[in-house]
């Protein structure tokens, strides 16, 4: 096969799909551009120039390559996803770079990566005065990224053997054991998009009823269902100081942290039984309940809050939003006794379900690990014991267990390596480890220098790039990004 035919059969099909996605991204810029014209805010030129710079070249490339489109293979999917999550943020950064005076490319790229990966870590301050169109764009990035994460979980990660969806199907009885919710993957994605969009609309309407303006309600609904954490205010949800708003956000963040395939089954069956059959959902709710009550009691005993009800209010919202990787905050938990925020960071590693918009290791992997660890302990007492790993009475194959173990090893190696890089750059230990954990889990604020009332703008350019890599590793679940940089990936 000639070099030209190889190029046409391998590179151009990926280029065509990527150009189509960039074209759609250019069209998406019309929403904040329209708002900029209506509100007459100073970001009009930023979006106009960005849309023109993106749309024209993307359409040209798409028209030139669309005849080469074909069914993408596994390797194509890995490369395409990596391109989307690394190059698309540079395009998304253009309005921020043009519209915010003094913002560097490093800061703009960090902000857009944080948006698309639904991390919610920001380098911007003065959000209350930021042009409405730029604030809308930041929250739209969250919403697009949240849907992109669901598509990633459904369509790409199962092919690599490292996603949670294949585990979820293995341990769930009934129709969910099938490899698809609907006959074709495109229909599956469409069905999940309807669930995602419907919950977003319900969240926005409820927030409006609780007293938010329409603009705040829409922006925070985008962040909530994406489990992103961007806000229109520097004080995040603390700006509103409203119990109803905190309850609504907590409820929808829990929904967003559950598997969207389970939501689909609940809607289709018009019953709550799929939630009860979903071992991840049950474990998630139990973990959150115990953690909220435990941390509330701890905060009261330490004298952080005067009575249990006040402690319960602030513990519940901040624990839920951090554990689900929602990224909001209502209190400066950086000032709490260290056990509480460190426990919250740990929860962000394990709570979110597979097939949700959350980040971290995912609950299903923790269930597999705990079952596997229990089996190995029993084998010490009974060496000849044959005991398969079971979740919800369904057997998890040993090859799946091994893939989970490998993923967890690489996950923690990534945390250690990136933390050491931040330490070497001069950042203190608490800030370093919390920044890496928060970024790789997509959970937003950290501790120390990058606590809730501060932001990642205090970091140097090098430190921001380390955190950017952590965000990309976390969103692409480590293996996807690492594979592209291996020699084996590029061999025929």
C-alpha cells in the first residue's frame, strides 16, 4: 500500500470527523455571541473573531475530507478522543484569550481544559464582573464536556477494557446486561443525551424557582449536570447563601454522579427498581450518607460550627459537591480541621459511578477491588479456595479484575509523579497533592494555596501545565492518553 493510500485510509477519516466536531464547536460560539450582542458586553469582538477563525477552516477541511469517512476502528477512536480533548481546548480558549485582557495562553488553555474536562478549576478572578457571554461560554464548555464524557464511557473506554460500563453491564441483571441500551451505539448516545438535556432543563427551572436569575440558573444547571463546578460568582454557591439552592444542587449532583444508563432504564421502565439493582448507586448513596453525617459530627465536636444542624447543612453540601466531583463550594473548607477536607478529597476518588459525568476511579472499580482483596485474604486461610469475584450475584471475569488493578496502579503512579513535579517546582505539600488529586478527579478546588477562596491563578505557568496534564489524564482515564504516546500504538 502506498504512502498516499495509507494516508487516505487512516488519517483523513479521523480528520473528517474531527473537522466536523470543530465545525459544530464553531456553531456553538453563536450562543454567547448572540448574548454578547443582546447585552452589548465588550466580548462581542472576541466571539465574532473566534467564530470566524474556527468555522471557515473547519468547514473547508470537512468538505475536503468527508468522502474519506468510514467506520472508525479502536485505534482511530483512541486517537480521535485524544485530539478532541487536547486540541479542542485550544480552540475553546480563543474567546477567553481575546476577550480577557492580560490572560496568557497558558491560563486560557488551562481554563478551557478545566471547562471541557468538567474539572471546574479556574485561574480567573472577578467572575461577578466578567462579561456575561464569557461566563456563558465557560459553562457551555462544561455542558459539552459532560456529554462528551458520557459518550467516552459508552463508546470508547469499553473497547479498551478499562471503562466502567462493561463492568456495570456484567453485574446488572435484565436488559442492562446487553451491550447496548438500544440497538445501535448512535441511538444509545442519543437516548442518553435526552436524559442529560432533560435533567439540565429540570435543574435550571428548579434553581429559578429557588430565587436565582435566569442567567445564573442556566449557567449553574450546565455546571451541575456536568459535575463541573464553574460558577458566575467568585464565592461560588456561598454567594447565594440559600438552603433551597444548596438542596437542589445537591440532589442534581447526586443524579449526575449516577450512571446515566440507569436513569434511562428508570425512565423506560417507569420504576425505581433499576436504581436498587445498580450496586454502584446503592454504594454511592450509602457512602455519601455516612460521610455527610460523620463529617458533620466531626465539625461540631471540633467547634467549627455552633450546633449540629448548621454543621450538617454545610457538611452535606460541601461533601456531596466534592465527593461527586461537582466542584462547587459554599464554605471555605480550607479552614476546616484538616481531616474533613482530606476525607472529601479521598471521596472524590471513589464516589462517582461509571457512565456518569463525574471523575475519579469510579465506584464500580472500588467494588471490584474490595471484592478481589477480600478473596485474596480468604485464600491465605484456604489456599485451595475457588472464589470468583461477584457483584450483585454476577461474576466478574479475572481479566476484568486484572485490568482494574492495572488501571489503579497507573492512576496512583500518575498522582505521585505529578505531585513530585509540583513539589520540585516549589509548591508546598498540601497544595501539591490536593491540586493533583482535584485535577485528576475533575473535582475543582483544592487545599492550601488553591483553596476555595483562592484559585489556580496563583500557580506558575509550569505548575498550571502540570495541573492541565492531570486534568487530561483524569478525563481520558489515563490509559487513553498514555497509549497514544507509545510506540506500539503507531505500529501497523
